[in-house]
C-alpha cells in the first residue's frame, strides 16, 4: 500500500486567496505545485497565449527558418521525416501544413515501426536523394541521427533537425558532459546545452510549431494568425499524448489547445471526436491522453502511422470518418493484446528471480514489439520500479523502457551504450535495440549500477490538503477548475479525510466493479462517495480489517462500525437537473478506533 505524505509547504494562504479571489485551499494547492511569487501565480491562474515563450529563443530557429524560406523561394523540394507516435504524427502534420501555407513544395515520410525502426535511416536518405529531394526536415527525431545526417550531407543535401529528445553525450574524466549534436545545417532542440530557451520540457510538436511561427513571421506576416490558431490544436494534442509535464507554457498550450481541438476545422480531428462520442462535449486532457490519443498510437503500433496522418490531411469528410473508425478498432485490438502481454510479463516476474531486481528487464520474445512501451508502463505501475520490456524483431532485440522519478533512464542507459545498436530517450522513457546475446548483460549492468535505494521504490501519495468533507462546497469544486488542465506534472488535487464512517454500501456496474457508499465525516455530515478502483482488493481489506459480519452489514442493512481514512476528490454530480456533491475515493486505510 502506498505511503501517504502530507505536503507541508508554507505560505500565507488567506492573503493569497484574498488577493487572487480564490479559496485558501486553492492557494495551498498552487503553493504545493511550487508556484510562489505573484507573477507566477497570476500566470498559473490566468495565463494566455501571449505568455508563451518567444520561439526566437530557440537555438538555430531563425537559421532554420531562413533556410526553409530560401528553399521555398527557389522551388526546392522539402521532405519531412517524422515518427510513428502521437508526437511524431502531430509534428509532421504541423510542419506539412505550415510549410504548404508558406508556399513550399513539400512531402513526408513516416518510418514504419517494424520495418524502419525509430527515426530516419540511410535507406530513407538514399530514397530521398534518388527522388530529387533537396532538403530533409526532421521532427520528433534526428538529434541522435549523426551518421544518417552525415550521409545526407555527403550527398549535398540540406538537413534541418527539429527534436526534443536528449542530445547524445559522453561524460569526460572531469565529470562534465560533452554533447554530440548531429552535423545538420540547423538543429532545433531545447535540450541542447547552448540553447537559451527557458523551458526544455516541450514536445516535438511544439518545437515544430515554434519553427512554423518563425517561418510564418517571415513569409506570411499578419496572415499567419488563423494558421497558428489551427495548428495549436495539434501542438496541444501531442503535448498530452507524449506525456509532457503540464507546467510552464505546456499548461497554457494545452488549456487553449483543448478548446481549439473541440472547434477544429480539420475533418480528421472532428471525425476522431465523433467516433469516440466526444463531439460537442467539454474536452479534458484525460480525453486526449486516454481516448483520442491511443487511437493515433494504435495505427503506428499495429499498422502504419501514415493512416492517422491521412485522416488529418484529407478534405473528404466520409474518408476521415472511415479512417477514424478504423483507428478506434485498431485501438480496441491493441488493448486486448496489451492485456495478454501484461499478464505474461507479470507471470514471468513472479515465477523467476526477476522479482528481486531493482530494474526489471523483461524479455517477451513473441510480444508485438510495438506494445513493449505500453506493457512496460503497466509493469512500472504495478511494481513501482524502472522497467524495460524487450521483444524479438527482424533485426535483433528491440524494447522500450518506462522509469520512476528517482531513476534517469537515459543517463543510466548511456553508461553501457556499447551494448546497443541503437538507443534514445529521456529521463522517464527510452527505446533500445541490441543483439540478443546482450540481454542478460544489459539486465545485470543496470541492476548493479542503478544506485536505487529501498525508499526510491516506495510509492508515495502526496496529500495537498487534509480536509473534512464538510468543508467542500459546490463553489469550491467549481474553483478547482482554475487548476486545470490536470495531467503529468499538474495532477488533480489530493484531499484526505480521517475517520470516515461507512454507513451504507451498494455494488454497481455491469461487472460489479463500482462501489457507491453513504459516508459520514467527523463533523456529522453525510455524503455520497464512489469508488472505481480494484473492488476485489477493497473488499478483502474490509473483511480483513473489520470482519465478515461488518462487511455483510454494510451492503445488506447498513453498518456504522467501519471507519477508514480516505483520500478523495470532490465533484459535482448533475442528475435530473439537480446538483449534488459527490466524493470519489482514490485510496484508503484503516481508521482510528473511536
């Protein structure tokens, strides 16, 4: 069970609340997000697109825009090379649409996950050269493609890189890092040491968006506004889909981008909303991250990401709906395959010495290689350890990793890079290719040099405010919306209630997977509380801690002797035109004896 930790960051919450016209509870939550001074609080609460960082702060962005403008004026052909995930698809769309609006002769290539692997390869360079392509423009890849770019330069091709991944580096004897950016004509990546951009946590699509901003300034002038407004939807989509932290300008991009997604004039975007029954509904980051986004990822995993891009590029509404329906069906298939792969991985861990490892390296030779990252994420959630899931591919072993906060995955992988044929990534996620003979060596090295302690594996839930449910009002719940969008880096606030008494309970849902309870807090007020978690574990907890008789009474005639400490989030439920407060339980433990 997770360890509960109360965030105890201090500030004058009443004064902050009075100054910014918010409840002191909201002020405390903002402080827990490390937003302190008045300027940052104002930006957090009321930031607009005008508060985004200037794209001109990106290293090489003006150089790249000048190159592209010249190529457009000369009538040269530009080829965009993207990637097969959400970020790569959206990045490619942004560059294609932006370049076409600026008058460019442009086409694109998206690598096939299995046949091509991540990023561009020599074969793509050779094909581009044979096709008479003058300039290659990468997005969401390229920073680690030094050899491929050197090959392109040997053919007298122009190469511009836009990426957001870590720059390859070596650690010198004195402990400093020596970066090795690729030999492109321009390299735009906020993670470069020499880049002065104030926030390096943007995704590839936002990097692409910033380049189009600068290019449009040069070519379109004031006519750029509608273009940039429409492309904002794709920058926001990718920011959520690539699990970027929703802090700094990412939060603003997603806040305004979600509105643009809902009203987008793009037939493909509207079709995607329609087949997922989200048209005309308020969109949240959750919908992009867990409903819409996976449809794009599924086509890159099980088919070709070109299909998703075609959905966004088509001007035929019927075709857009057809493709969107296919993507949704692919995602349903992906869910089933992921479940099977996850079960297989868990069995392998539980039945072997892997369970004792600090870094889990799980080899599933027959697993579809495109699902490795998703399965790694599921295993990380279960064991709260860094995880690599490796599969057998046509060219050896491929895999994906997902990390925990205490473990910088890319840095640790870089310590034994001689084991790989290819690798890349960042702190929380990575991809790797290697010979099969190196799998066990890889596992042994990572575990021997992980530097992790027992405390690093302890899952923690940080409580924003220990707060009686009696304090909650519909006005407070509405004020919580100023903290949105919620997601990675800006989670939903966490509240805790001590000694909550369970009065009555009902089991709901087609699969009996939802609990509905009447509860009473320590102020004597009663509320409705829902639980959507693991009902089997919840019921086992109730029986173990309070006995079968009390468990039966709770669901049969009503209890009163079951007291728990609960972590919860309040919502306003609207039913039949009436509003009522409803608490959503997120975690629990046994309460005090009264």
